[in-house]
C-alpha cells in the first residue's frame, strides 16, 4: 500500500517534546498525530491574521508563486492579492519619471 505522507526529522527542545508527549497521551493519540494536527492548524492560519500578511508579502516579493499562494489562502483571496500586486507594480512604474 502506498502512503501519502512523508517522514521528517524535527529538532525541538526536549521540554517541548516532553510536553507534547504528555498532551498526546492525554488526548489518546501519538506524538506524530499531535504534531500533524498542530502543523495543519498553523498552515490553516495562513488564511487569516498576521500570518496572512506575511504570506502576501512573500507573494509580492516573488518569494512564492501564485499557485503556492492559492494553496495557502484559497482561490478568492489569492485573486485579491494578485490584483493588488498588479496595482502596486503599476503604481511603482507610474511613479518613476521617464527618461
């Protein structure tokens, strides 16, 4: 059977991992399942708040593609950011005097 997951190695402070283990035990889950849930929540938060602004800035600075932006914030919000990026680029070109 083929898996759609990938193993990763994470370096984290021992105390944090100990706390994660206790929480996983209390929730009746594994450390891996707990960390996957935490990562999923963090990535979902890219759709709102300060993290969304950082994602938008990365798109404006061409650090991520439109497709990557869409995967993080959704189609509608990504379209909004693309429109704003175009306006910002147009405004910066308009503000430069011709030679």
